[in-house]
């Protein structure tokens, strides 16, 4: 009996450590703004031809910016991780790897507090994804 309790205690301790470290590995970029992504893009050698604020309403995000890169526009939307509703919405989008506008499905990429939209047709997709992976 004592050995069973001891083994169970060890397993719970290991599980607690794993949960703690998995939480530490998540991306915490909630302090950033969509406008900050321009620096990451330029560090990847991309030329940002234009940047404009866009409405976050279609995705129920908190803010958004569109970037013109190589003649193709991409959208970056921020969700506030301090809001439980925003956090749940972004988690669902990240799990499904898509979002919808007027019932039409669009693929997206999620990292931390941000959703990247409109990437599939951009000729610089790989470089943009590298910049997005380092956006934290």
C-alpha cells in the first residue's frame, strides 16, 4: 500500500512539472501590437510596400494591420490573451487552422496572440512565416 501511494505521488509530481514547463514554452507576445510585425518582416529581408490599419471586426479580434508585400496583401490580427473570450476564440482558430468570413473558410496561422491571414497566395510566404515564427 505504501509503495502504491509513493508511486502515485511521484507520478503526480512529474505530471505537475510537465504541465508547468509546457506552459512556459507557450508564446507570450500579447504585449506586441500588429504594427510591430513590420520589424520582423524587414529582418527577414522583406520589403513592406505598404501598411494600413484594418478593422478587426470580421474576426472579432482587438486590432488588425494589413501589410503589402510583393504586391500581395496579408492581414495580421491581434487577440487579447487577457480576455477569456478572446483567448478561447483564438484557441479554437488555432486548433482548426482556419477562420470564416460570411461562411467562407480561409486558412490562417496562429502564434501567441496573433492570427496571420491571406498568406497562401503571397510569393514570399516562406519568409513571412519565418518572420511570424520569431514574432515574440
